[in-house]
């Protein structure tokens, strides 16, 4: 079938700013050149002129996937029903968030496909953004990029049930090739930062390709964030904030309006001894990651890739010991890669529950890194011989119509 529209919605990586967007922290990230493709036509209710090709009512949504089994069918103008725990929930979630703002009358028929295995690259956010953009296009709704970010994030929180912040959606919708996205999740202010102010790029290569590439090291495991400890960590961060407010006799806010960002680090230093240590560790990760992001942005602006990479490694250490995420498989990949020549830095990708690790790598060492990492990892986990994978990607532009 020929389709009139084609949206590419990229995956994302976050070298610094892990697990803090839901507490209104500071984050960084790249869109990458792999992602989700959505091809679609707008349903117009007209009978198909192509023999054997089915026509759909104007308000209908019909989706097929080249990645997952089954089809998805629902009406765009009907209230969203209970989740079906199926890949179609993301399309229903996009409809749910859009219908709170706009009248939707026209559906789409289309097919969606992901270009990398699921796990750690925010494929769910990429899919949601593609659906938001497609449904908006079908209904003549004009959205600015940050509106897409907020609508897709709301769909994931309120319909899918993942208590996320804006990191994933912002990288996917706002990303620019060869530029680091820096986002303040409290004010929603963001900027794109050129490496070294644009003055430190290799002369013989275009953009950052001669400076570094991004390694994606899949453990062989995939996971659902809603069924992981992701939401539990969010609640633990908020409980840490509540502890600090209570110990200093400050008014408590409702849980949904309680964020670590609103509490000075000095208050944490005064109260950390009094609160249960699991909550103190979550807060320690937030405040230390806030500092690392600020240092990392300066390192990127001044062209100090070595320091930027070290800070990314430090972020992963804090993810392991303070935020307490990471499966044995991910920790093994991290410990192997930080010893290898040519790896500037890296960390768990995404929430850090199974999934993948990412690394910023000197392209001259790619083959050696892939070979040594694969051998050493599979020595520890031979059961993943058929599912462990290494991919090399570059930074890319954000979600767009092609």
C-alpha cells in the first residue's frame, strides 16, 4: 500500500541527567539516527478506489505493526477505554491526551516499525510522539514541538501509567544533529549546545562523526517500565522530599506537587541523617546529578569530551549505588566498557532496569570495543549469546515528517 505521510520519530540517549526529570531536575540528551517510522493515510470515509483495498470510516483508526503482532482498531472520536496491555495502548494514549485539548474527527490507517530492539532508548516515547503528530495532522491541528512534548508525556503518565518527566519526549521532539540538548525540567527552558562552541570539531569530518559515535550495548533483556521499579523510585524521591519538609517543619504539599528540585541541598545535608537511608540515597543521587549536569554542560561547551565522559561514568555509579537500579547484566556491561580504551564515558540507558548501556566512543576503537565487550560479557552471561547486540549510532534531528 502507498501512504501519503511518513513520520520518523527517533530514539534518544541521555549521557547525563539520569532519573531526575520527574523531580524537575536538569537533563541532557541526543536524538539519534535510529527510531520509529510511521506511514499513514488520513481516513476520509470514501470507498477505496484500489481493488481489494479496504476503506475505513472517517473517524476510524486502523494500525498495523512490522515489529509486533496483531492489529489495532478504534474510533478517534470515542472516549479512551481501559488499557488492553497491547502495543495499541500507545495510540489510544495519544488520542486520550489530544482529545483533552482538541476535537478529533478523522482517524488514520497506517503501519509502524521500529529500527532497533526495544529496551532503554525510549521507544515508547518515540511511538507516542509519532501518534500525536499523526493524529494532529489528520485533524488539521498545528502543534509546536514543545506542545508535542507535553502531550506525549501526559499520555504516558495519565494513560500508560508511567510517572515520567519530560526528558524522553524532549530529546525526541527537540533534538538537533550534532548538538546536545540541555533542558531544565522545572522551567521547561532548553537550549541546544554545540560541542566546544562549534570550534572544536574535527576539520576533516562533518559534524561530530570524527569525534565520537554512540555505542548501544543491548544486554539481551527487554523490560516494561510500568512493571519495573521505575514508579517506585519516583515515589521514593518524593518521600525523601516529604521527609525533609517534615523534619524542618515546613508545610507539606500534595504528593503530585512535591519535588526534590524545590528543596535546597542545604536542607538535605541537615536532614539526611534523620531519614531512612534508602530515601537519603535517592535524594543524594538527585543533588549529585544536578551538579554533574551543570559541570557536563560546561565541559561540552568548552570541548572537554574526556571530562564529559567521566561525568557520565560517575552518573552511572550513582545510579547503581544511590538510585539502586541496574540488573546484573547491565552492571557487567558498564564495568567492562569503562575499562576499554576508546570509551570516553557512558551509563545505563533509560531507567536502568534491564535494557541497554550507552557509551560515547572514539570511532577508531569501535571494532576492538565491540569484540572485547562481546567476548567478556558472554563469558559471564552465555545465555544471551543469541540476543546480546551492539549497535553504532550517531546523533540526529528530532521527530519530523519525511
